[in-house]
């Protein structure tokens, strides 16, 4: 059995840069001699070997400190332990927290979110212990549908995957009522076969919130069989007046209704049929239809082009195509074609149908450059912008969001009102659509260029364009009004009504 593993002896150490080697240090190692019990030492060695196979050395280096703290904790509080299985998970966490308080180690730490807000996070040492316990827990041989945490790839059905967001599991453990948890699994399994994974995930979130409400207010309710109109009205009142964890009540209640109806359908619960009334669903909040001004675009793009070249290409292509961010991130390496001397790009929309749109030679050249860059770094890939950890998948939305927001915060970029920019990827699409209306294109052409299959949304772009034009010309119109008033100064009284006309003020 290995007693100590030095970073210098690990596979991949020789490929590190000198700066990375200096960061890791020559003496960095995992010393298993700190753990006395032989079985526990073998368990920890197995975990460390697993981390070596799945984690970059530079990322692994901070874990050495957490490992050493964990060994100190075991030496003081778990001398009699022979295995990590000797204590239940809850006991491990409780005793570790007590030891941390004795040692003056914080149980939480603050981390700035991508929008600059301070978020309170649990200690990384607690998270490290949880990783060890998760790795060492006995293999669950039950069918995936029977488990409380589903690995999506292990399910026996295809599901509508979200390529740009990372959905790997569905976690039912926070539904504390056993029967309600099993009912929810059946409803979620049914919906997975027809709905997008993002929608199903929101339904599960709605049921977790409902479970917490039942535990606090109605502990006697353990099943959807006990659901009635009175209980529903009480819960809806709670959501609207007391619960502050969700800001989108329309979406929350819609998802809650969807999962309850599916549970009723699968388990034949007649009490869930017709449970909701139309008035239960609040109207969708009217979103403000915003776009970037030319000055705002200039401020953003001045800094975007200074970023990593491929990231800069992504953001410029996204603006120039006027696509949704999901469609830009899933552009494929075969998307470009040329017909009759005109460049065309195929947009494979995640939300609706695919379509082909013409693009300028400059945009085509930029897309081709991005394709070549990825081919040079990653070889043959399906997508132009790929995930650094898995080249078979497109770049993740969260990765782009975090990089852009770090740049915005570092440069303190603000809009025309002095408010710091957010990650407004859809506002580029609004700006694109607004510019099309200013070019006096007809509605069908605008709809086709935006990938819409009808004209319903074109009116919003036209309205925005008219409002912007009105805002930009207000100052000029006011100056013109002043000149007109000066010209009629001294005229007879019948012209006084002109002076009072609202259009001249």
C-alpha cells in the first residue's frame, strides 16, 4: 500500500508550465500515514487515485490542504474508527462542524457571484468530506428510476437534452415525504419523455418547494392523494404572500400544475383532475423589451475584442447573426455553404425549427476562422465553440456568462443610465431585429432573418425602433419648437393657442 503520493510523481506533472510547477511546490503530497486505520487508509487512497484520474493537478493542489485538515479531524475525533462507513453521513458532517468551530475554522465563506453579489457558501472542507463519502458509499444496484438521485444518462428513455446547460442528475432527496417522493418520480419520468429537461427540472423544483411547505404547515399530508382544493388554495396563498424564494409565480404555479396533472394521470388520482382554476395562474409579467444603444454596443465591443480570440469571435458572431445564445453556441462546423456566390449559414434552433439565412462575406470569414481555430486546437468536432472538458459538446452557457461578467466587472462597464451591464445576450437579438425595421424591410423578411415562423413578434421590434427614434429626436424637436415660438413672439392674440400647444413644449 502506498504511504505517500508526491505531486511531482503524478502523471501529467511534466506537462505543467514552470509557473504551475512553482504553484504546486516540490514537497506537495498526499500523506496516507496520517490515517491510522488500515481500512480507512485504503478507502482514502482509492478516493485520491480517483481524483487523480478525473481532476487537473492544478485544481487538485488546493485539495491537499483540505485532505490534511480532514486527517487532523479523524486523528482527534475518530481515533476508534476503522472505516468511513462506521458513522452515518449526518454524524460525519455534524462532528466535523463541531471540530471546525473548536479549531476556529469557518463553516462558511463569501463568494462573489457573476453579477458582483456576495453569496454565502458552505466551507470547502465540508464539501470535500461530502465528496469522500459520496465516492465511498455502496453502489446502488437498483434500477435508476427507483433511486432518489437519477443519473440522466442511465435512464432507459431518451430525453430532450439541453446542450448548453449542464443537466446531469435529477435529485429527489429534498422531497422529505416518502410517498410524495415516489409519486413525483413517476410524474417526472412521464414528463421527461415529452418535455425539455429544463422544464422537467423546474417541475421538480416546484415539488421540492411544495414538500417543504407540507413539512412546515401540514405534516399530516404525505401523498398527493390527500390533495384537495382547500389545501391548494392555502399553498397558493402562501406562495403569493409569504414565500420569497421565487419571483416568477406564473412559471412556478404552471410547473406545479403540470407535475400534479402528470402524477394524477400516471397513478389515476381523480382528486388531481380539474384541481386548478384559470384564476389560480397569475398573468405573465410584461417584460420590458430592451435593446442596446449604439454607444452601449461600442463600449461593450471595445472590451470584448480584447478577450480571448475565440470568445471574442463568439460574441461578435452572436451579435451579427441576431440569434439566440443557444443557437449561436450550437452552430456546427458544417453550417456554412455558398450558393450562387452568396454565403448562407444554417441555424439549428433549439427552441423551434431550423432555417438558413444569408450572411455577408465578412461574417462568413469570421465563422470560418472560428471553425479553423477549433479544428487546430481540438481536431474534428461537431460544434464550432466546444466545451473545454468535452470537445463533443458545445460550450456551456454558464462558461460564457462568467467570462463576460468578469470582464464587465473588471472594466466597470455601464449602460447609458450608469448601471453596470448584465449578461444581456438576448438584447443583442432585440437590437438586431430593431435595426432590421430601421432598414425598412417587410415583416416577412424580418421574421425569416430572425428565425420566426410567424409575424407575431415583429411588432415589438417596430415599436422599439419607433420609441428609440422618438427618444433620440426629442431634443432636436424641442429646439425646433423653441425657434418657432421665437418667430411668433409678438404676433396677435389668436396665435397664443399655438404657444400653448403641447406639441411645441
